[in-house]
C-alpha cells in the first residue's frame, strides 16, 4: 500500500484490517496523531484518510480511518468479507 503524507510518499505492508482501521508494517512509521492518505492496492483500489493511533517503533503503526464515504465503507466491508472467506 502507498501512504501519502504531505509531499512524501511511503510504502507500507498491510498486516491487518477492520472496518475502523488497520495495522501497517513499515520500518519508518509516522508519529501518533499524524494524518495521511492511504491507497490500498488490492484487486480494487481503495483510498482512505487515516490518523495514527499507536506506533510500534521500527515495526509499524495502528491507524484509524477518518472521513469514510458510504461507498468506501461498502468497499472496505466487501474487502474484509473476501479476506475472511479465502
């Protein structure tokens, strides 16, 4: 997945996802309360706005989704269902 924070783009690996947020593995996580855009590049592309809620130094970060549209909520629900039934 790709993270965009201001002019900076970072790569991260999605480890876990729920309807309210996700855990991203990255050796250089942002700090708590940092806000950024993320693009999940799975079979379908889903763009979400996020805020960092917890940082695991050198490992990753827990992020919460913010400002989700109804369409994005439906896309996330569908994605989570597909992942749970693989």
